[in-house]
């Protein structure tokens, strides 16, 4: 009979969880469905835009092609994070893989916006013949597909709290959702331009709408990039939170924080390393309890991994 390990309880209390990756199998599955639908639709729109002469429709098709590439990146990020979630390959789990996918998607989205703007300007000065009825039919079909894909990724009807939390912190899924919204926007603008051209002869609106769509999509790309970049760059918490963490430690006895690092280790998760100097040092658990109120940081996330280094101060120059 095996003798119980006297250190087991202490080991369990001191061990940290490193599960900071967003493993969202529903999001992964639905992104796969959206990719398949997108591939079929983009081929139809590119062919129709070329044959019927609509820049707005052609731009929408090529725009969907780049989104298909972004969805492939999203699927890779999902599967990579899931496969390596527990193998110890990453220091704090593959929590940033999905964020990297989101960042790549934002770059792709920005490139699409730029290409759309350039092509729209060229078509404005060198207009092509537009076959309005045929192009309208395809554009409406594209919009319907985009609405279906948006519903798949948005998942309004889920009542599972974990799913909502995944969508809130899943930058990968959010990037895919933004790509679908961008597709829907270009479809709406294409339809508006084609209707104006058909009934009022304003064919120049086809190029103008393409330019407007490119500017809006560019703004979405910038927004996605701003959300993903801080996590990839190990951005810390706001200064006020860092100061509050330090005060929580220093307001207890004669403690002084001589070193403090707070950084993002995954969507909604922060790690903390701090060094404490005190004339009457306590065990690390004591200082962790002082930080319990920071476990929930609202929309920022939570302190999920806290490491405390404690030093006894013996010299005259010690703080106190």
C-alpha cells in the first residue's frame, strides 16, 4: 500500500493553472462552415462581377477571397491551440495563438481595404459597362450568404454562459465575425450602387460605394489590430491598477514592493510577479490573499497567475 505524500496538499495549493487558451470548439466548427460557404460564394461573385462589369460586385468577391484566407488562419489557430493546450510547449499555454490569428486577419482586412480603394478609384476614371439586373441578383445572393454566416458566428441564441465568455474573449472568433460583417457591408453598398445605376443612371456610384466600403473596412481592421496588439506585446494593466496592487501590499504592515510585473498571458488573463521586502515577512499565501479583490478586473479580465517573492529586511536602509 502506497504511503500518502505529506507534501501533496501543499503542492496542490501552490500549483498554478496554465489554461489561458480559448478552446472554443463551437466557434471552430462554425468557422469551418462559414469558410465552406464563403468559398462557394466568392467564386460565383468574382465570375459574375467580371462578366457583368460591376466593380462593386467584383470587389465584394475578391474581398470574400481574402476573408476565406483569414478564416483558414482562424481555423489553424483554433486547432493549434486545442492540440497544444496541455503539452507544455508554451510557458503559459497557447493562449496567444488565437490572438495572433486575429492580428493576421486584421492585417489582411487592411490590405483588402487598400486594394478596394485603389481599384475603385481606377474604375471611377475608367468606368466599365455594368449589367445591372444580373449583378443585382448575385449581389443579393451574396448578402443573404453573409447574413447566414454572421448568424453562425454571432450565435445570438446561445444561453450557455461559457459560450458568451468565449465570444467575449475569443479574439479569433471576433476577427472572423468582423470579416463577415465587412462582406455584408460591401454587399449592401454594391446593391445600393447597382439600384442607383439601374434606375437613375448613376453608374459612378458603383465605384464610389466601393471606395466608401474600403474606408469603413479599413477602420474595422484598425480596431481589430488595436485589440490584438497589446496582448501580443505583453501589455500591462493600466497604471491605476498597478498602483492599486502595490498599495494593497504596502498598506499591510511595513511591506514594500521592490519589483512588480503585470502582463497579459491570454485573453482576459493577467499574470503577476512581485517582490516584497518586509521586516516581518509572511508566507506567499498571505500576500496573495491581499490581492484577492483583483481577481475580477471587469472588462479587463482577471489576475489568474500570481507569483510572490518575499525578502526579510535586516539592514538599516530597509524601507519601513
